[in-house]
């Protein structure tokens, strides 16, 4: 074999070896890159899964907390009464001072009234508990009271809410949903969420403080349904109760309430609530800034105080 031929064979062998080494290095890098990508994807997926699990746990915890707050109590001790007896449902609006405006009860007067309830062992009922009492004859403490606020003023959060928390009281705010986050002096959705999680029930006062008895049936359905859906979406809760703006309603209103999923409704007719009035036309005890403590006590302790709220002020 001549020398030229040997050189050719040697060069071919060298080229093949270089090619094999290069292929191996390229393949190793590719495998490593693919493995790294797979590991990164797995790590990302695990992180996402862990975060989703944490979010789910937090959501469940919030739901559990809400459920705990809203759970109806079983009253078995002490003097009880049943649903043939009336219950005072206090009706407030704004908790603040404004000269000449009887709807605005000063914070100091409101606290004095709440202190009286506390000192005299009153139980503040939720609306679920009142409903069970009136409809299902579930017993409640003899000295029971319901606290409600109409419209949803910001001072319900800044002035009333801290006092209610201090005494551990339940209460309900009937809100005008179109005013939330949009108008002063009305409340915000963030404030509503905080209160809803701490014993304050948020219910409907229609979309725009509508005089329901002046609306055709389809418009009544629209405002009742719209307000309910707004609150349910904002607070992740079921809305079942309403207070009529201006205390106004008609037969169409009750029909519309049933169609849109409401279970109980309140007027502004002065008096204690009882089942004989009808579950959609319950009375309430108006609380004016002009009343002294003696008048407050009289309305709270006498189911036949027979002082009606002047309809010109029915808000």
C-alpha cells in the first residue's frame, strides 16, 4: 500500500472520530437542555399547584369564617319566647350629627342606646334568626332585639360599626347598591366586606332607593333582582331580605319579591314585628335623633307604644 493511500485512510479516520466526538457533545447538551426544561416545567407546575392549593385553602377558610359568623344560634337556656310574640326591630339611618336632621343619630347617643341593650342583657338577633322565629317557631331569648340601618351611609362603618363590635352585637344594613363606591356619604364595597365578615349582615334597599309602589311590575323585578345580584357578587353571599325605600310597596311588590328570591321584607310602619303582619310587611321601631333615653326605652320595652313614624321622613 503506498504512502498516499495511507494518508487518505488516516484523514478519513480522524474526520470520523472528530464527527463522533462532536455528535456526542451535541447530544449530551441537548439531553441536558431537555432535562433542564422538563425540571423547570415541573418546578413551575408544582409552584402553581402549591399556590392554587394555598388559594383554595384560603378561600375555604374565608367561607368557613363567613359560615361561622352567619350560623344560627340555638337558644335553650333562660326565658324564651315563641313566634306568637312580637320583637322590636330598631330602624336607624345615619349615625352622625347634623343639626335639624332627625335621621342622623349622634354617635354618642347611639352608643348610650347600645350600652343600655348590653347592660340589660338584650340579645341582638340576625335576620336569619328572626326569620326562623317568625316562620319556623324557633325559640329566641325573651329580651331579643334586631338592629337595622337603612341606605348604607359611610358613618354606619366609621361610627356605628366600632360600637357594635365593642358590644359584640349583630346588625343589618340595607344598602342602596347604585350608591356603593360611587357617592358620598355612602359606604364602599371594601367596608361592606369587612363588616359582613364580622357580624353585620348586608341586605337590599333596591338599586336606587326606588319607590316601588310607583314602578310597573317589570321595573320592580329589575331593581329587586339587580340589587340582590350586586350584593351577592360583591360579598359572595345570598341576599334574602329587604327594607322598602320610603316604606312604599304594593301587591306587585310582594309578587316581585317572591319571583326574585326574597324571603322577608320590612316597612317603616311603627311597631314591633310579629308574624300576623305578614312576612313581607313587617313593622319596625323608628329611632329619631330627637328621642331621649326615656323614649328609646319606651319603644324598646312596650310593643304597643303606638307611635308611628311620620311618613314624610320614611327613608
